[in-house]
């Protein structure tokens, strides 16, 4: 096969992959920022709505309402995009609860783990009074 035939075959394969994705992945028809609820609200092709607090979304943690209101859906409905912030999130990932890159999510979890509060200190004292965390047991079987 020549280069032209290889190119044509790769285009056909890409079109088939795209068709399968369009049929299997959720697609958005609109997105907006609801100031009163402080949620990014996305409407899906099937009519379902879901909302995500922007503070949970990578790249939008501290964004002001004016920036959040400038939200659009990509032409295929696969992405929710904030052009001025140069931020885009996949609709499928948002529905799955994936609000950013793996490294960013790890960083958020580590930050949450370092948080201190009186309730956390009281729980640690209570656990310590019981002898602390149980030792790991090693099975010999």
C-alpha cells in the first residue's frame, strides 16, 4: 500500500473510532455557571443535568464568577470549555468524578490530609487513648 492508501485507511479508522465514541460517551448540549448555587451546570443530550462546584475543577479553583460564566460546550459536545481561562474538561470525566489530572488530584488529596482542625486533633487524642493504631499482623499461613 502506498502513502495515500495508508492515509485514507487511517482517516477511515479515525472516523469509526469517532462514531463509536459518539455513541458510547455522554455528550453535552449546553453549560452555564449558576451564581446562586455556585455550580457549573451541564445539560446532556438525554436531558439530564448535573452540577459541579468550580472549586473542585483543576484550573478553576479560585476563578471569579465573570470568568466562570464564560463557559461553552465543544462542537461535538465532549468538552466543557472556559476559553478565557484556557481550561477544558471532558464531559465523560466530569460525570465520572475526575476533576483534573492525576498529579493535581494527588496534590489536592495531600493538601486535604495536611489540614488541621480541633476535631481532627480530638479524634487523634481519642484514638491514642485506646492505644493508637493497631499493629499490623503478619500471617504465617
